[in-house]
C-alpha cells in the first residue's frame, strides 16, 4: 500500500482505476473510527467505469500509523492534511467525497482553499452545530483519554455492544468483522489512542456554524446523497445543508442510514458520475 509523508502524519492510501482516466479524480474522506474501506464498494464500481479513485485512511482513530511526534490533531489540522494530500499528488479538479466527520472536514477544505476541488459530494455528515450530533456527542465525551478508550473498546469486542444504538448500529447495517477491525488499532497501540483522544477533545471545541456562513462562496457543484433513515444526521439536517450551497442537488436515499456507501453504494456512485458528467 502506498504511503504519503505529510507534515503531521504519514497517510496510507490506495488507488483504484486507470492512471489515464478521462474523468476527474475522486478523493474520499471518511469519518472518525472508520478507515478507507468504508468506500470500497463505491470505489470499485467507479474504477470499473474508468474513474481514478484515491482512498486515504486519515488519522481519525482507525489509522495504523501514529501521527508524528508533536502533531496536534484537530478538525482544522486534518482538513489541512486533505489539502496537503491533493497538492502532494498534484490532483486538481477533484471530486471530493465526504461522510460523517469527513463531510465536516470537506466543508473546512472548501472554506479555506477550494482551488483544487472541482465538485463536492457529501453523504450524511456533520454540519452547523451538529459536530457530532446526539448521541455521539455523549459517546465522544467518554473517549477523551487513552485509558477510557482502551476499556470501552475492549468491551466492544462483543458484537451486540459494538452494534448498539450508541455504536455502529445507528450508522448502517455493518459487517461485524469490519467494525471490529476499525477499533483494533486503538486497542492495540496507545499512540493511536492518544491521537484519538486528542482529536475528540478538539472536536468537542469545534462548531461548523461559522463555516456554514461562508459556504455560499463555494459556487461549484455540490451533491448531497442523504440517507433518510438516519436518526443522527437527520433528513432535516441534509435539507438545511443543501440550502447553504448555491449550486446544490439533494438526493434522498430512502433506506439508508449514515453510511450510505455501505447501505446504498449505487446511489453514491450515481451521484459522483452525474456531478462529474454534468459540470465538466
């Protein structure tokens, strides 16, 4: 697997699809406590259609390479890594795709430096003061130290606990082996637990409401693919976020929850293909 050394962290990433693709490159941004495999079904389908897809694992708690000594993980610093990743690989006119915390990070990216982003596709994600939404604000409040993370993640080896409404069960119909593997890096390495704890403390101090006031400046195409069964990132939140962008399309996905890429990957693929084809 290729790795890219950035200022604060080394990022594992995968690339699918032809190097000489005629389509805009697609870069994915996942959320906290998942990795790039969240996007596998979407990226594999896109690659088969000739799209070049970049699937980084960002340092959001399921990463396996600890951040550099002295690195400070905050939503802003991870958004800076996304921008640095695009620059380092010389990617432009990018279709940037975000979910969950990653959707909030994408908002920070286009707020600070949208030059390399040609279009934005967001599935259910943080927005405004929902960063994170209930009940994950309560869960994150319990995970702000390496010791508590270790204790809770050991308990969550039990699938029923891991897939409860306070875990992955609220987000999708997840695969037990996949969700268990997402927690393993923090179980196994205190450095990952320290990264996660620091990040969660920073998330608690972050609000996207101010950022939202500037999002109307991003006039490039935006498509929101919003799962309608989501009780955390609700349909109303999706409609509110879509209204902020001046050039937006909202696609409602009836049977999906937060992880639309797992529940309804074809909807995400279709949105990426359509937004790239219609606005090139």
